[in-house]
């Protein structure tokens, strides 16, 4: 005899998200896209961002959301001894939070 009790609402329950896996996957995507660059600053500190369906340039997330124009900088030098260029990107709020605190928000 089975010990599993039938739950008529089982199909309608929210799946439990594994936050550690979400953060690990986000960190991997973020590091792959930035490749040693750091989100240095918002291009315009008074810019509150804008809603966009286009993917985040920093992590590649395709979810719609707030995008803020930021500058990516790399403090190192390339093989020829030249400084890396400053790159302008549209970053999502998750990337800005991750750049500031080193983790995703709860």
C-alpha cells in the first residue's frame, strides 16, 4: 500500500526554488559576460533606469525589467600594455545589486 497521500492542489502549488542554484547560475553568467570588467558606475547618477524587454548586457537575462546605463571598467592592461576600453552597457537591477554587494538580493 502506498504511503503517499493524494493532494488535489499539488499541481497548483508553486515549485520551491533552490536559491543557491539560482545564485550560482547567475554568478556564472555574470562572470562570463563581464570577463574581468567591473560595473564601475552608472553613467548618469540621476538616471533611474527604464523598462526594457531587451536582454541585460551584463548577465544576459532575457526577463523584462529595469535597465540602467552603466560603465564597465577593467583596471588591468591587455597583452600590449594598453588599458582596456570603458564599455557602456544596459544592466538589470540584479546586476547592479550583485556588483555592489557580491550576492543577489533576497
